C-alpha cells in the first residue's frame, strides 16, 4: 500500500474572499477546482494557499506602488530606499519562497508516490493516446483480467489505480482535472503514474497536449464507481458473449468496419480504431465529441471528417440510409 | 588570503558566484539524470545524495570565499552606495558591492537547488 | 580643454566641421536610402517592422478570440485556427519581442553611451534585412494556407510528420533560423558596443542601467539561441533527409527537441523581459527626478536573472515523466529567479519613494505594466511549484500567466518607452490625452481578457483547442475574454493612431522635454552623427550633474568634433574605466549588406522548397558578397598610424588582437557557435543515456580515421600559431608558406574526419547513432571549410600587400577562430572515435 493511504483527506477551510474561485469550481465535471481525487485535493489546497498569499502580496505591493507614485509631502532618504530593497525586495521574498518550495517539494512524492512493481504485476490500466482518441487496456495477470475498451474509463472509488501511459503516433497528455494532474503520453516511452478517486461521479478528461488538427475534439469520460459495481463491471467485461448473427453484426462485417474495430464476442477484431464493444453504454461517441445517440452514430459514420477534421476514419457515403440506420441502432444497442 | 591579489582588474570577477551556482546546478541535475537513466552498478541513490551534498558544501564554500573577496573589494562596507563618483576607487567599490550582492543571491540559489536532495528519495517520475 | 582649443572654436570653424560631419554621416538619397547602415536609422526601421509584425500577430489573436467567443463556433476551420495560434506565438516571440529590443538598443545606445556609432553598423544592417526577409517569409505563409500549424514550440513527432504540417514546419524552421542569425549578429554588436565604445570616463559604475541590462541580455542570447539553432539543424535534417533524430522507431527521441527548444525558450522570456525593464530603469529616475536608488541592486538583478534563467527550462516539461528529483531542481531554480525579479520591482518603488514623482503617460504605462506583471510573477511562482503545474500545465491558466508576464513586463514598458522616447525621433511629443485613453483601454481590456483565463484554465480548458462544447463552465468566461481582447486592441489602435498621425502642425518641443539626466537626450533628431562631439563623462546622470555639457558637446568642444579625413569615426575605450585607446573607423553606407542578407535569405527560401541548385547559386552569391564586404569594409589600413582626436589626445587608428573590436566580434560569434556545437554534443550523449546500447550494434567510425584527423587538426593549429609568430617577425614568405601548410592540414583533417563514418558505411537514415555521428562530422567539416576560406582570404590579403606585422588583424582573428576550431575538432573526434570504446 502506498504511504499516502492513511493520510487524512484534505478538507480546506476557505477564507471568504476566495469564494468566487470556489463557486467557479463547483459547476464543472472537468475542473481542478472541484477535486474528486487524492492528487487533485492536495493540489487544490496548495492552489488555495498560494492564491491567497499571492493576493495579499499583490495588494501590498500595488498599494506601495500607488503610494510611491502619488505626490507626497514626505520624501524618503536613499538610505531608507536601500533598506526597503533589502528587506522588501530580497529577504522577505526569499523567506516566503523557501517555505513555499519546502511545502511543494514535500508534497511531490506525497502526491505521486512511487508504487513498486509497476510494469510486471498487479492491476493496472494501460492507456494509449491515438490521433484523436484513447485506447484503454485493463490488465491484471494474476486475476485473469485482460480486456480493451476506448474513450471511456471506469475506475473504482477509494483505490489507487496505476496507469501505464503510451502514445502511438504523436505526443498526447493524459489529464483528468477532477482527479489529478496530467502526465504526457510520449511515443517510445512509457510513463507510469497513479490516481485515486475519492468521490463517485462522471468526469470529463481532455487531451492536454496539442496533438494535431482535432486536438480540441479528443476527450474521454471517466466514470468513478463504487467498488462493488466496478468489480461486477469488470467481470462482465471479461466474460462477454454476444449473439453473432444479427443483422447489425452482418452489416458491420459487410461494410468493412471490422477491419479497424473490435466488438468483443464477435468476429470483429480490428485493432486500428477504437474498441466498440460497449459503445452503446458510453456517455459520448467520437472521443467526447458527440452525445451518444443513434442519429449521431449514423452521422459520424457517414462523414467523420465533418465532425472531426483530420480523423483517420474514412467516410462512408455509399452505405444506403436504411442500412446505416440499422448499423447505428446495432451499435447503440451494444451495452 | 595573500593568494588572492588585492588588485584584480577584471569585469569577470563579478560572475564568479553565479558561475559556481551554474556548476553546482549542473552537477546536481546531470548527476541525478545520469544516475536515473543508467543506474550504474555500485552506486546507490543515497551515496549520490551524499556526494551531491558534498558538492553543495564545496559550492557554498566557494561562494563564501567569493563573497569575502568582494567584501574586501568593497572596503569591508566602510563606504555606502551609490558609488557613483568618477574615480577608480568608486568603480572598484561598486564592483565589490555588486559582487557581494550576487554572492548572496548565488548562495541562496545553491541552497534552493540542494533542497530537493533532502525531500525526494529515488528516481520515480 | 586648453585655451588654444577654445580660441579655435570660431563659428566658421564650427560650421565647417558640421558640414564635414553631415557629409560623412549622411544617408544616400533616393532609393539608395535603403542602403544606409547608420544604427539610428536601422533602429527606426527595425522598430517599425517589429511593430508591424506585432499588429499582424495581434490580428491573428483577435481571430482566435472570435473563434473561441462562443462554444461550438465555426468562424475558423480547425486547421486555420491551428495556423493562426502557431503564427501568433511565433511572430510575437521571434518577430516582435526579441527584435524590438534590438531595435531600441541600436537606436538608443550610440547617444546613450556617448558614441558616434556602434562598432559594426553594417552588421546591424545585415541583421535587419535578414530579420525583415525572414519575417515576411514566415508571416506570408498563412495567406497561402501554408503556415506552420504545430504550435510555436513545434514538438515532434507531430511537426516532423510531413502529412500533418506540409511545408509549414520548414518555413518555421528555416525562416526562424535566419532570424536567429540576426539576433546573434545583434548580440555581437551590442556586447562589443557596450564594452568598448563608451564615452571616455564612463566607467562601468557609471554606465546607464539600460546598457547594463542590454549587456547581460546580449550575453544570454549567445547561450540561448544556439541550442535552438542546433535543434533546428537536427529537425530540418529529419524533415529533409529523413535522419531519424526524433523518430522513436529508429532510436530517436522527441524529448531531445523539448530540451533544446526550452533551453532556448526559457531564457528567451528573460531576453524579452529584461530590456523592457531596462526602459523602466531609465524612465523611473527621470520622473522621480532623482538618480536611481539601488544601482548595484539592479546590476545584481540583471546578472542574477541572466544566470538563473538558464536553470529553468525543464519547468516546461514537468509533465513529461522525468524523475521527480530532476523536476525538483528546476522548480527550485524557478523559485529562486523570483528573488532578483522582486528586487527590481522594489528598486523602482524605492526610487519613487525617494523622489518627487511626476505622473506622466510613460509612468502610467510603466507602473500599470508593473501591477500587471506582478500578477504574472506571482502566478509564475505558483506554476513553478511542480504539483500546481501538473494541473495548470497546458491550460488557459498558463495562457493567462504568460500574457500577464509578457504584456505587463514587456508590452506596457515598451509603450511607455515609445511615449518617453518619441521626442528623440521627431522632436515632438505624443499626445498626453491619447496616451491616457490608450492606457485605460489597454489596462481594462487586458485584465478583462486575461484574468478570467486563470479560472477557465483551472476549470479544465486546455490550450490550443479550436472549439469547446457548451456547459463545461467556460462559456461566459470565454466571451468575457473575447470582449476584453477587443477593448485591449482598441487601446493598441489608439497608440498606433497617436504615433502615425501627422504632427507637422504641432510645434517642435525642447530637446529634452522630460528633463532626463542620461546622455541619450543629447541626440539631435535632425542629425545622423550620433553625437556632435564625444564627451568626457563623470556622472551617472551627466545632463543633471555636468553643467554646460550639452552646449559643449554641440559646439564640438570634446573629442572627434570633425571628420577631416572624410571617414566615419568613433572612439574605442577600455572595458572597466573607459580610457580612450583607439580612434575606430566604422563601415559606411554599402549595398553589400543588403545583397548578402537577401541572398542568404534566398538560400533559406530555396532550401524550404528543395530547390537545390538555386540554393547553391544563392549560397555562392552570399559568399561572394560577404568576402567583398570583408575585403572592402574590414581591416582598413589607415593612411597614418595615429590621429589627433582633439583635446590634445592622439590615438592610434589601428589596433589588432584582444584590444580591438574585431577580435571581440570574432570571439563573441565563436562563443555562440561553440554553444550550438555543445548542444549537438549534448544530443550525442542524450541518446547514449536513453538507450541501453545507443549504437544499436551499428559499427562506429572506428578509431584510426578520427585520430588521424585529430592529429592533422592539431598540427594545423600549431602551424597557425607559428604563422602568427612568423608574421610578427614580418617574414612574408614564411607566413604564406605556413598558411598554405595549414590549409593542407585542415583539408586533410576534414577529409579524414569524413573518411571515418564513410569507410564504415554508416547510414544516417538507418538509426539515430550514425545520424548523430554524421551531424557532428559535418559540423566539423563545415567549420574546417570556413577555416579554409579564411586561410585563402589571409593569403590573398598577404599577396595584396595588406597583411604585415603592423597590420595583422586578419591573421590574429583567424588564429582566434582556429582556437575554437581546434576545440571543436578535438571534442568531435574524441567523442565519436573514443567514447564508444570507453563506455
């Protein structure tokens, strides 16, 4: 168990004048200001402390600046000025910065503790950034867990989950603002880090490194669940069976979708595009771009570039409307 | 301290202390980065931390020497700034005072740079 | 001043001198005007061009803001948006922020230092034309939908992907490399000018603070820009020839670019910020009506910032997964750099407290800018703490932070400087009323635009998104930002109107309308000669403390009041105490500077489009132009050894070696060159650290050839030392023979260096190891080739009778080059030849 496990959760008492900041943070599901994770909470506290300090310092210095700039009867001596520079400009900032630096340095390993055996064993999620979507692989060799999904991450509450982050094409950055800070996904490297969610809910996570034309349209959903439902969900994913010979499945195969996409439990085993096994159950489609409706699925298949410029998926203008509707309905039905 | 001649006529002395900081910074960063990337056998993290601690002590000592020389050049503080007379003496006093201030800043910066060695143990990301 | 001198200064005498000076320093008429090389002139062009680029980039920013005003907007296409923000950042940084300080510096420094001219006016002209051409090239690309679109930081592998970025990335790389050349040219000019061309008596404790800052900044350029040039070389080699420096499948690594880019990129922020603060250091004392309090503290701050700014670059890489301990070192240095910055602010406050402040428009912009900048500084302290950066990195919080720093710390002081120094251009002030309106529009608009971004960022809005969905909590914040951006732009427009509106009906004001104390206010806007005569200075604020100074200067009662030989002349003084040591003749009007800059630009443009033959032709023209420039414009052998410069002082007209400006120019250039080389060597070892076996089993260049090459380079160096010694003995034949021997050795060394990787058939496209070896070898060979050209040049000078024991500047500068070449050769050959054995 990581050393942070027993640390009390940060529950900052907020001074009144930073209330606007708090209000600002209370609306979004994608906000560093409404933390729902260990890391996000401790960073939030640091943020509050430094913001308050900065506000006080700014007010003092600006007041001094205004006072110095106004016409005054009293003119200070150069010696007094030298003292002001020494104390106000050098010694005071040095002491404050030293304390602050100590706080932050102490916080670093406490926030992102090192978990041993990262690569080899235990439960972990391997996330890979692709232009412009997310590949997630749940792995646990000991317990026989191994399944892939895409663009929606499910996490248990109150458990530190390890991530192995990679990129297949260009640099992306993995960031769930409500749970913690970001970590880049860099081709050729694997970055390890971990997150612990403290509050169940649905959060949004954008790609945080500019990755090409549709960088803005690359996000994923994080569903933080209680431990038991999460365990059940994992079990369902591991032992998934799907009827093979439905109309939708045939269309999926006939139009070549299976060349790129996987639907577990069927013949579709393409690895180029996102896994669509439970696409019907996801909050959004096209990596956080559209609401998950059958119409939107059809629209995306017809002309993905119109929704998401620069996307690798080809357009399918040739599919007859009726078949497209059936295909979309099939996909929406994959729960 | 007769090994340091009293009459050093150069602009470069001004930069002594920051250069010491730069070397100390490089030693810490490069040392740790190399260690973490290559994990050489026979060198563990604590040994490296101790070594860099020693480097820090040497750097601080060098800056103190530089500060002392600057203090001397500044006439041990017998004259107050601004040192703006058109004389060689004031020019030297100015150099001494500025060097002394820079030594102070470099001293603090070296301590700042060494702080991570106290707080962070290991190479983890 | 002797009685005889006083007696001589009859009116007629004075008029004659002025006519001489005017003739010598005049700009050519008609189109020839553009061949001027006078620094004051260049400064104006430079500044105007930089401002024009700023307005262009500002318009791009407005387009970006319109697109982001409402969610799911389709005002700009995704690709055009990406081009717009990339170009906005690039242009603001490379075509406005850095050049504007070079402009202000070459415009102000000659009169401020009491010099008639800086030592290398033609180099400034060359730099300006390079900058203008490169700038137009880069900016113009967006009208052809071919602008770079990978962000101003150009991270590979996105930007190395030809399918994604098309030709835009090449335009960025080559256009900006060209501009980096201009910056390094400016750094050479500024360092040598400030160290060697101050008025007699202006000891270093008397230097105007502006000069102190600029000296430090120019030094920083020497160490900050070359790593980017090295990075550009690697990047362009990958794009043009598929050498896999950043391709992970062949051993490359995208992080190397990030290191090289930010080793440049962070000092760059201070390279931008310090000169703007330098303007404040000139403005505040004038309006506080007293000398600055804490002159030494400013020097501390400038030097301290200059150094510490090189220990910050990884704070742009806090989320790349480097070990936390590495991040922590950079976090610590990033906190430490706040200390000198705080000192500067308190120096201004202390000066204002100790004086009686007149609150004019420049002060309004200055203090308003400080108030904004302090917020940027404080958020900077926040994001320098690693955990906060993990959240804030690459969000709008950073956008807010960097604009608070750059607009508060750079743009506002620059505008303050425009209002303050405008009378130096046309003897007329800008309007106070316009100034106040502009300030309040800019101040309010700026805060309205950028303050909400702190919150948008923390609410999770990443940078560089062309659109966003509604309902995440960014909608009204973004709308506010857009409204604020337009208010801010209106303020900028008021400034522009104030500057360009016709002022001929306004009467000309006094020469020194703000009653400033520093020397730049002796400059006469109608005259081109910098200062009428070069004064003796004995105060930091000579116009306050030296009564009658202006009159004495204007009446030509000091040094060099005439130009009897019809040459442009200025004084060279010693570094610490500014004792006169030489009367320097500087280059005059010439077409060669334009021709060499334009043809060099042609080389870069041709490379962008892969027109190889055109590129080679332009390269030949560039070389010819530069050689002609050197031949006619440098190492000028005077008609007499000494000259009476006035006030009974006689100075030599010719000096070589470390006392001379030419030697310093070479030294400084080579320091920059050495830094670029060092960055390439860093690349070599970077690949070694990230791979278990960085050679990937590919055989290296062996030991024999590199060592043979090494021996020849060292022998060549010894031969050069001998040649210098023989030349001192004035044995012409011996010198020529040794020069020939050295060229044979150098050519041999270059060929042997090439033979190493060649004979082992190292294929640079196969893996990064052969590629980095080849880059080092090519770098060395290119330097050897330049050395050969220098040797032939010396030989030609000798044959033309222009190289002798007395006039040996060419040879001494070439020997200086040889020291650096030898270090390059020894390092390269040991690294590629011996290191693979030792590891």
